[in-house]
């Protein structure tokens, strides 16, 4: 997805590490998700569930479901970034869409939709976002409300034809 | 999914390693996919794309798309296994469904559907399965043809309601 207006969140930047790559020096399929998971951690920081916020609220975020589309290979040592669009939110869930890019370039290397659940860790059990967190989640979602639905959101896997 | 008839493939068994877990000792979300990816590697061995087969054919398997449902937590040191159902196959694609279990037990810890593509590595470009491989892929698929569609196959991610 393009981000000419600079609306997307940019929660994670880094480099493709040697230990994430295969014998050809390409990022392994499972390790795209390691990167997207770090982007989700960074997104949690943005809405107040960093380590201090998790301790203060007793809440954390669990991933319920995750869908990845692999589009292009990327090599060890490449500077990369994840951009994030909030697709929706309710009282305890967050529907997010990450895209992986070579840093500062537009082509999408992979797309990852995640459904996240707010969890009261004393259970653990599903719980509404804490009063300190909900307005921040909603503000991020509102900022993305007018954006088009991205290409790989809502996909299901099937053989063609 | 239950496997009373013993029809499902059991391509991978192992243990939840320390380096796959979080500060609570639970398997991290990204590392469920590390395990499912190893199960796919073991499935490739079953139909003749082990290292020797990859060298002989010049082919390998790329993941096009992957969908995970996280159902239960699992702790460091737990013996685990993946069971695999072939959902479908065409000339160059394989639609597979993995479930993760505590070894020798039925509850599904996570489900993972993957669309796999046969690739001629000299491109790399999509290519039909090699003549040595295709009959083996088809034989596995035929063995699973009568099985019911598993619960988390074909899912798409959306907020409820």
C-alpha cells in the first residue's frame, strides 16, 4: 500500500538478520512473522501497552489469528520497515494490517493481517481495553478510518478455479 | 481434528524450545509458524523434495500464503507434534492444513493452512511438480480426499458482527 499522505503507522524498522535466513541468504517464511510480531509489539507501545502499561493495567495482547501473503524475497542485511494500518477495533479486539518493505521504498514484500485480543493476565481471560488504553486505540483507528481496504485484507486460502 | 483412522500425516515431532518462548515460558506467536514450517519441510521429504530430491529436480517449495489460528498456549519443554491433512493439489500448488498438538493428545493448540508453490530454482519461477514428485503428491492427496474439511480451513479475518 502507498502512504503518500503519511497516515500509516511505522512501528518497526530493522535489518534482516543472519539467523532469520535460509541457506540462500533469504528471509525464511516463518521469520517474516517474527518481524510482524515485533511490529505488533511496537504498535502496543503506541497505544500504551508497553511494559509499564502492561504492569499498570495487568493487561496484555494475544494474537487470535494471523494471515500472511508472501510476495517478494528479501536478503540478509537488507534494511526493512513495517507499516501498519488499523482496520478496525471493538471493545477488546484490534484488526491490524502490516506490510513489510525495504526501508523507504513502496514495494510490498509481504502483507500480514492480525486479529489481536486484549487479555486480563490475571485469568488470563479476554477483557475490554483498559480506560487508559481504549481512547488511544480508538484515536489510531479513527486516523485510519478513511483509508481504502488494503489488497490482502480478508483473504482466505484456496486453490484457484 | 481427530484422527481415529490414523489417516493424517505426522510429519514432525519435537519439543517446545526455550528460544521459542516468551518471558512467561509460553511459545511466542511467531514461533508457532517456525514449527509449522518445519512440518512443511518434513512433508516435502515425504513426497520426494528432501535435499537430494531438490538437487535432482532443481525444484523447491515456496510458501505463497499462510493462515494461523491460535487456540491454546503451550509451555517450554512440552513434547509436541504436528498432524497434516492435504486439502488439495493442482499441477504446481499444494493446499495443506497443519494442526499442532501436545504429543499423542487430541486438543488442537493451533491450526495453520498453507498454500505452497512448486518453484524451479533456476528462475526462480513457478513450475509444475517434477515427474518424480507429482505422483507422490497426488497419492498423498488421494489418501485424504474423503476427509471432512477441517474447522479452520478457508478462514478470513474480520471483527465479529
